C-alpha cells in the first residue's frame, strides 16, 4: 500500500469514528418521556431570550456549576454525560446577565492555532481529573474544528445561548472532574452515565 492511500484510509477511519460517536451521543439525547410536545430548539447552538436554560429530560433544574465571567457573562453547566463511545459531553448555557450587549471574549477559544483558525468557539475548555492527574482538551474533527459550540460573537442583554463541549472520557472510576474555561473560575462537576 502506498503512504498516501494509508493516510487517506486512516483519516477516513478517524472521521467514521467521530461520526459514530456523535451519532451515539445524539441517539442518547432522544427519549420517550411521554410528552407529545416537540422541542422548540434544535440540537445546534440556539439562542433564547430569557434567563432559563432548559435542561434535558430527567435532569434537575439546578445546574452542576455556575461560573461568573467578566462583564456579566455567566456559564451554567447543566450536565456532564459520559457515553459508551468514550466521550464526555458537557452541556450548558452561556448567558449575558449584564445590562447591555456583550462581545464574547475570543479567549474562550483558547490559544491553539488550529482551533483559533476555525473561528470563535469554546475550544479553550478543559476537564481536569485531579485523581488521575490528567487534563482533557476539547475533541477536534479531522479538519481541526473543535467539537463544541462555534460561530457566536455577541449576546444581547438577558440573552442565553445553549452550548456544548465534547471531551475524551476520563477512566470509568472518575466521577468528578474540574471544569475550566479561559476567563472563568474553575468548578468541580460530576459526570453521570
């Protein structure tokens, strides 16, 4: 086999693995809770006006953590779900609690050139396993795009943005990690699943 064919095959397998992991994650988000209501938002980054971030079915209204950033920016971590594909997906809401429109700091993307090149994101987020002494960075696809909410720049006063970040899963016996996002204080969160 030529080197070129091997590299293409390897990239294809990585893309297939990431796609399968995302498909498992999306399938895990569905449910039949008996409600006949259709969800109002999509799975992509949706903006809602108001202060409530709607948690997924079966989750409490109380966020796992609430982190206050600069200029009234607030991040509520709603869930940290481990899935069978070896990933942890952190879901939350980024909210402008200030009185005026707020430009989201570019520092949230982190400082890695590959992530910055793909636009504004939450690519600077990390999970730290204090017991195993390991740091987990946001996953990327084969083109270097972070597997997190992207493409946002400003939030109006009182506006909220549903966000997600996907990380490699720590060992199964690790149920609590420290969540970090640039410009925000760190917070301890519990992983379910």
